[in-house]
């Protein structure tokens, strides 16, 4: 059997890594940017809100774009868009300009996950999808591991300014784009895929429908609503740590940029383990004979139960203990997320996957705007981080409850052929 599907997965992994490098450079370099542009905490929250709002809206359109034109073109358009936007950050002279480029970045980056999940659905059978999703989703954590020390090295050792960092990360996207356009084709059209691998990729029972669905049609299914509610309640926690962890470590734990350079890689290295472990755990239970729905939901519940413990980071006296507990939070979130994403490709036919992911991503982005950008900006400014971090510990358990109640047994939906 050939192994082309793993090379495609590697490309999706690197795209996700670049996606998050372009995203986190702002929060990691916030001490330098804050001095240059004069941002306070509320303005920082609003700039992140501009990214999050555009990201939320963009999910709907990017999901439809990917389903209509395919993974190859959809991914290419998305990464070209966000790479240009990342490089334009270097031109920002005011807070308003910075917010504008953040919004443009958010619009482009919203295409990553619809394209990635659809790509996994096209190249892997259902039993492997959670594991494959966990692998490419680990790219978010790799970016968060290598980004802080990379940016610190560029600033202090190379003598570059913060604007150059945006040019470098944005330029990386165009390198990926060239490789993607050369390497990616549909499995049945790819010259490197032999008959054995093609049979393995298509080893699931044939789907009854092979057509796209509209947003309104997708919203007729309770599985869409269950996924969307799950994203709305769990995504804000990840966004909160992504946006606010660097300033929290700077302002509360009194870390400097070099200390950030070791703390964030530790946090997101453990998140990598959680991402892969989440997909592996569900797959292990399925191979042991568990019903896929029970395996997915069981894995999500295991990781959700870790979140209240992790939220005790807010009151930990030791900075090291706080970093360890925050690492548990990011790890548990990623373990849950790998399975939540996979529920969509479990129940919807491949041509509809990106659209449903887009709707759920939009809901997750809306939750991010409310609970990781706008509201925390006000609370942190006036009351500090403790109430926000403690509250975040309850979101995942609530989300799993609603996923279970609304999505039901995770049976494949039957879409009428019109």
C-alpha cells in the first residue's frame, strides 16, 4: 500500500502550524507592540475582537468556498489571503490600522479548519479520522512552541523589529502554497496512490449522497446545531489562553520575553500530546469494539473533566504550578477538540463537511468574540484574571453535555437528493 495520504496530512499539519504562527505573533510580541502603538488592555481585547469577528464571519463563507471548489483550491485561496494579511501588519501605524489587518487575517485564516477537516475526510476512512485530525491539529501547538523562542531570537539576537516578524511568518505561507499546488490532487487522480491505498481510503460504506448542502439545509439537522453549540462553548477557552496567556504571564507572573520563550513551548508541547491522545483514545476504543459515538463522547468527557482542575491555575501561588495547570487545560482542550471535529465527518457526507464545519466554526468564533476578547478585556482591566480563568474551567463540561443531548447517537444523516 502506498502512503500518499500521510504526505497530504503532513501538508495540512504544516498549513495549520503556519496559520497559528501568523496568529500568535501578535500576542507574543505584545510588550513591544504595546510600547510602540500605546495599547491598553481594553484596546488589546478590541483588536483581538476584530480578528475574532472577521474569523467568525469568514467561517461561513470559507466553508462554502471549500465545498464548492474543493480542498485544493479552497485551501490555496485561504492561505494566500491570510499570508498577505499577515505581512500587511508590518505597515500598521495606529491601533485602527492594526485592527483592520487583524480582521483581514481572521477572514483568511477561517478557511484552514474547513479545508483541513474536509481533506482528512477525503483521504482517511472514519476509523482513522480522529487520529489524523489530532495530528494536524497538533500544528496549532507546534506553532505556539516554536513561535515564542523564534520571535525572541529574531528580536534580541538578530536585532529585527516586530514588523519584520510579521513579514517572515506571512512569507512562509507562500512557500507552503507552492508545495501544495504541486502535490495535492484527489485520491483517485493522484499518480502516487496505488489501488491498495485507494481501496483503504474508500473502505467505509459508500455514502448515499454526493452533493453539497446550503447553510439553511444544514441547519435543519440537529447534528449541525449540536456541533455548533459544542464549538460555541469550548472554543472560547482556547482563544482565551491564546490571546491572554502571554500578557497574563507578563503582568501577573512577572515573566519577561525570554521566560515566555520557555513557558509557552512547555504549555503547547503538552497540548500536542493532548491533541494526538484525544484522537488515539477514541480510535483505541473503536478498535476494541465500542460504538463510535460512545468512543467519541467518552473521550470528550474524559478531557472535559480535566478542565475544572486546570482552572485552579488562577489561584496557584507558584508560577511553575500555574504553568503546569494551564498546560493541562490546553492539552485537555485539544484532546476534546480532535473528537468534536471528527463528529462532523462521522455523520455528514464528504461534500457537506466543510459547510457544517464552517457553521460550527462561526459559532465558536462568536463564543470567542464574547468570552475571549470583549468580556475578558473589560474584566481583566477592572478585576484581574482570576474570575475569568476560574469560569473557563466549566465551559467544556457544559459543552459536552449539550453535544450529547443535541447530536444524539451520531448516526449518518440522510440528505435528500433533490
